[in-house]
C-alpha cells in the first residue's frame, strides 16, 4: 500500500490548548483515512509526527509490516522501495530537529529517535496511531 499524506492545513503546527487538535489525512492505494493527532495529550510525539509530515518524510512510503486484524506499520524511509530488505529498520535523519512549545528538540545521533513521552495512559485501541519503540532510550522513532 502506497502512503502519501499530509496534515490538514486548517490547523497550525504548534497548536494552543484552546485549538482543536490537527488531523492528518492519509491517502493510500486502498483509500483515504483521517486521524486526529493528540497535540493536547502527547505534544512532543505529536510535534515530531507533524514535523515529519510537513517535511515530506512519509511521502511515498509503503506499509512495510502488515498483520491482518492487528496492525499496519509504516514510517521507514527504506520502504519507499517495497522490496528493500531494510524496510522497517530506518527512521528520521539523526540529529535533525523540530520545535514543540517554542523549544527545539534534537533527534538522537544514532537513529533519529526522540525522548520518551509517557505522560498519558492512551491505549492502542482499534484505529489508534502509535509510534514504534526501540526499547533503547530515547526510544520513539
């Protein structure tokens, strides 16, 4: 499944708490879906995702892991080539930066990971988006 998508432009990247959360529109070869991005609950993780969307990081990627009735996984730059054996092993550019709440966050030098943000008890119910955890600190890709 091919995955170009964008952030709905009706919302600012750095939303104030009084503003509605932004929504990302995913256009895939299997159809379109829209997901609310929880800037209000997970500001660091959401800002990382929004930055990657706005910089085109996800454009042209394929779902590199599909488990029926469980989950779809995407976000690896190697998955632009659906047959690349490295699909599922890459992430954002190491040492790249993004801004959240006026603060610049630097992705780590090894894999482009961001600091953990375990502030909310949000489950992985059907229809939720989650970020991969590498088990190493910082762990979210």
